[in-house]
C-alpha cells in the first residue's frame, strides 16, 4: 500500500477580521481574539499582535523569520512533533488555503538600536512586492512578544510554534468545505514506470556553520544538527514533517510545503523519469564529516533507492557547497549521474573578470543550474504602514536594501522569480 496524500485546496482571494473564523467564497475571515488567546496559551509569550496585509496595499511587514502556508489535517496531527504527537505525515487529506500565508515577525516592544531593525521584510506592493514571493499572498502577520522570563532561545522556538499554530488554526476553518482543486501525490509500490531512469533528490536542510537553535522543530519536532543522511518519502516534505530551520537561509516553510524540485520530480514521474525518493541531510563544517555524510548519502542513493541519477541542492554557502560537491562526486564515482541546482553565495557579480561562481572544481560535475546570486540591491519606496516594528520609525521611508532581505526573492530550492545574468 502506497503513501497517498490529497491536498484539498481552497483558493483564498481576501482576508479580513470577523466574529467567526471561516472560509466563504474565497474570503478568509478571522476571529482575531480567538487566535490571540490560542497563541497566548504558550507561557513563553507575554502578548501577541495580529495584523493583515493585502496584495497591492502599501504595507511593509518587517523582521520576518518565517512564512507558512495555512494547512490542517482532516484527521491526524498537524505539523507532527512540533505541535503534537509524533505520527507520520504524508498521507490522508490535508486542507490547504492557497493564496493565504502566515508571516511571523520577531517582535520586540523596543527594537534594538544600532542594527538593521527592518531585517528580512515583505513588501505588499511596488518593486519589493514584485521581487519577492509573498507580496501576492493574503498575509496574516503574527507578532509574538516574549515573556519577561523567557530566554532568547525559548522565545525563538515559541515564535516558530506560534506560526505553525496559526497556520493550522486558519486551515481548520476549511476542513468541511468542498475543495476548489485537489492535488494527489503517491508513488505506488509495484507500479514503477518501466524504461525511465530512477532519480533521487539529495536535499540539504540545515548547515552546521552556525550553532543550530536547540530544540528547533525542523524534522518531526526536533533539530537535525547531528542527523546522518536520511530517506524521507516526498509526501512527508509536503505535509508538515519538515519546517524551515531558524535563520531560514533563503528557505521558508511555505517553500518547503510547496517544494518546487519535489513537485517537478513528481510531475515527471512516469513521463521522463522514475522518482526514487528523497534523502535529507545537513551540511557539516569539517572535512571528516563532509566525507562521512557524502559516503552515506551516495550509498543510500545508489544501493537503497537504486538511483541512476540524483538532483542536489544546498543551504547556504561555503561548507554547504563543499558538502554538496562531495556528495555529487561520490555519486558520480558510483555511476549515479548528478545535477546541481543552487544559489551562488558570496560572489561579486559587479566584477566581470570573475569566471567561477563556485568554490569547487570537479570535472565530473558538469550539470549545474543557477538559481541566482543574492547580491544585488533594490530601491523600495516608502510604505503607508509598517508592521512588525512597534513604536519604531525604521522602514517608513524610501530605502536601498539588499534583495536578499526580501523574503522569497531568492530560494535555495527554486521557485523564486530572479536569476543571475551577466551583461
């Protein structure tokens, strides 16, 4: 019996506050007080503000740490491990509010001076709204305030949990409604398409370049700092088993829920390839661990999944790039052809004399796809409203900001709108 996931999609065209949380005619109505009370059950939080931001509105959402698509299970656990029991994700029916999004802001009553208090942001209009992926969604902005006795780490975990709770709460309103569209995902056992190459996806989720957040609910409710390469069913990725790590590294939970590469492999399953499965891994930060992870990942691809080809992505630059390259080399040594897709991190695109945009040189790795270079700047106009920075004038005027600060302008896993071009 195959793992089968049905995404029951409701199209959201507008969002508003109302007396009852519901979905009707493409409009998501939210009982603001009910949502706030749900989130304030977490004693790590002293207060929660909730605002709405609509496409085309001259609104800027500041200090965004994650974006999540509203989803809820018809039966079973939403975001298992992070919000409740450690049950399997990836099967059954899930309600999806497509066109809606939950944004989570690191929200302090007094923003820290001397730093860029805007941080990562979303513009709902103008060039910033066009560059990013979340200027076109109807956004529910959640801004939790830490309790006085909460540590920074506890607050950061509480932020992530608040976003997930909000996403599940909103989507539950659509569970009993007929969907506008149904997407079905399964890879039936015993029905493997003949005559097509078996292709695996080796997916970096976390980098150990920086100290991971203790207790970060990345995979089934916990962090993956010490994980070895591990096989997941692709449906688990769509269905809440995996959320973006703290820091994001150009990968929001929303993007994981709608993973472009996994979707593309599914779309081509039985047409041009046989989708063999997904191997998730972290990116170590020393040579011995590079080799260990690369050996395990390549062995899983070749001998467990029977892959003849593999697609690889990374998260971050430096160590993640070396990890990706060594995994690709090990695969190639075993006869598994590889294709790499990644952001070019840390390059100077203004210097046309620079030829290389990678930090490795391996002749056997000869299929690489650019997903852009997060180095350019953009001028964003003054908004009428800024949410996410209480009592602060930051972000209210016209500014020149790095494109990398716009959530969704770049992505480590594809699906963004921008690419790198040399003139």
